[in-house]
């Protein structure tokens, strides 16, 4: 199970047949294991890592630090539920440290993100403060280096250095 | 200008097929599967040990045979992993890569007129260095049908009264073949009472898949006539550090040392400190890299066989050596055509001696995505060949 996860973590497009061959199991076993991981909620989806900077009208990304007042009984769950329901929000993490929630959002323009923070996030009950950081450049995403130049095989560059 | 005179033996080195081929493969957009070195960077803790030695100013000469602390670690790991016991003080010498280990061994053991049996397809540099040492390489042909192993029959047929040395290289570059302890016992039976020494180049010893690495030095009566050569390049992804070693009897090591101490003085000090760290704390790194190679190996073999390039399952190293004769092309023509039409570089089998004709060497020391793309192009190439027939 762990081996299948590690392979899919790095390349979600591997077929059941390829997984089976690489792990020395049958194709049926590979299919079953993937199904079981999906059913157990361990595999939650299959995404594509996109270097957004290369596409036209690339979106704007921001990370917003949220300080909140935890609710009695519910703790942070209630506010987290309200934040994750917002469509512009990509990721939400509960943090240890100076603030409580790290919220990653995506928008068409900086203005759109600013409006979103001011009108939708800051106004939520129990939000004490927001601190917005716009992302200037992404170097590495989910383990993948985004700049094509720095992914060159050093072995071949050394031969012509 | 008066002419410069060169060593006459240089002219006897046959022109390398490999160099001819590499001259073709210079386009930087080519997808290469030709490299014979790990794609992993040297593990960070090993690099750090080298940095620490530099910071501490440990950049002087070491003993000619290498730091005793390194030789002790080599002794310990060979005992722990391969049940080979060598005295760090008298039976181990550290060299500048396994390459110098080979060169020093050939120079030390050979005289003009001697014959050296090499197992072909063979690592490219054996024959040239044997020729430079004044001796004659005698190729023994191994085949895919028996996993490219040396058989006792083939060995006996090659032995003459001039034979002084047998060179073994298992796990094999380029075939990925391995020899088991039982296989070696049969070879040892032939050699035990003959004055033929054995060089066992075990540089891929840590990269075997599902089988335990064996050494002919483990066979009774063979230890003191065998030179076990190994190094750090493949096991710890340390090719550029140039660090290797020879283990053998005190007499053989003393003789190699006479040559090595004059030719090289001592191995690189910085690399030796990296080597100590690798041997002490590198087991997990090997485990990780071997696991990755193994998965790629399975994928490569499965797809090569499926596309009509039959391939004996390699049990060691990081090469597949498929039979390409179904294409109707020679090794060189196959590689040139694949290069020009699909921009994929693999090495023609005859670069490893005449026995490699009809094969190509496919290295899987590349990322999975790189290998998959190359396999897709190779498959398209094979489909075009089939449709033309």
C-alpha cells in the first residue's frame, strides 16, 4: 500500500498495469489496492501540477494568515468549515504559532483577491485579523521544480561545462 | 618538426565503437539512456562529511594505501555484507576509483605475452588497459540464453598455457547478469590448482535484485588468488569522487602498492573522508536507490519484451540489454536510426565487444518520466520497423 502511494504521489498517471509491473503484483491486485485507498479516503483525488506562470492570464495567488477566536466546543472546526466553503480558497491549514489558519487563495487579479479578503474573509464572525501575502513566484510545487532550466540533468551539464 | 614517438601499444587499442557513436549523439535535445552512472546526487550527509574535512583543513596527503580508518570501514562492510574478511593493515588498498584499481592490478600482474580472459559483452575499458599492460585480452562469449553467466565449459575452452588472469564482472555492465555462489563454485573447481589469478570487479555488488551478491573470493582456495575490486561510484552515487579499492592477499596488495604509491602517491583525501561517512551511515541510501532502480527495471523489462525486444531479466546493475535482432538491423544501425528518427540514445551492444552485436544497452539510471518517454519513442520506432516489413 505504501509503495503504491509513493508511486502515485509522484506520478498520478501511472496505469494499474505499470503499477503492477513495478511492484511485482498482478494488475488486479494493483487495481484493488488503488480502489481500497480511494474508498478509505486516503487517496482524495488526482490533480495536475501546472506552472501557472507560463499560461496566459495567469491567476494571482495569496497566502492569508487568519487569527480567529475559537468557538466553545467546536474549537476551530466551525470557522474552518466556513472558510473551506469559499470557492476561491485552495488550501486551509490549522497552524501552530503566531496565527491560526493559513488560507491559500487564487484570484484573477490582485484586486479580486483584495476584495475577497476584505469582504468575505475578514467579515466572518470570530475572525480577529487577516494578514495577506501575495505570492510573487513559485519555484517548487508539490515536490516538482517549476523552472525548466533548473531541472536539467546535472550529469549532462557537467559534460559540457 | 621532428616526429613525436608514442607508446606502440596505443596503436593496438581498437577504435572504440562507443566513441564513434557518441560523436553522433551530441544534440542536446536528445533523450539519452546511455549514461552509466546513478541519476541520484551523492547523499547529503556524505557530501557534508567532505565539506567538514575541508573546513578542518584535512587536505594533506594520506598514507599511500589510504586512511587506515577508511580501510577499517571497508574491511567491516565487506565482512558484514559479503562475508569477505580482509586485514585493513595488509590486505586493502584504496585507489582513485575502481578504474585505477583495475589499471594498477593489470600492470602489477601482467607481462608481455600473457593472456587475460575477459567475459564478453564486457565493460569497455578492460581490453584497452590489458593491451596497455602488454598482454592480450581473450574474449569468452556469454549469451542471453543463460543470463550472460560464465560457464565452466566456456572457461576451460579459453584457457591456454599463457593464461595468467581471468576478469570477472558480476553484476555485469552491460548485461545486468549475475553469478550465484553455486555458479562460482564450478568456476573455482577449474581454477583452484592453476596459476591463474582472478580479478573480480564487483562495482555493482550493492545493486542486485532478489538475489544475494556472491564473490568468487568466498569459494575455498580462491581468496588469495583473487583481487576483489570495488568502489563507491555505483553503491553510493559517488562517481565524480573517484574512490575505489582492491582487496587481496598481503603479497598481491604489497605489489600493487609498489606501483600505486609511485604512480598516484595516494588517493584524494577529501573523497576518503566522504567514503568513511558513506560506509558508516550509507545503508539506507543504498536501500532507497536500489528500490527505485528495481521498480524502473521491472517496468523497462516488461515494456521491452512487449514491444518485441526480448530481454533477459537483469538481476543486477542498472542496465537492460535487449536483443534487437528482430529489427533486422545491426546494433550500430539500430542505434543510429533510433537517434536520428526518435532522438533517443542507447549504446550499441558491439561497443562491449563482438559478443554484444545484436543487442543494445539501455541504462535505467534516469527518472521514471524520462524512461517512460524514451520507451514510448522506442515503441513507436519498433512499430515503424514492423509496419515496413
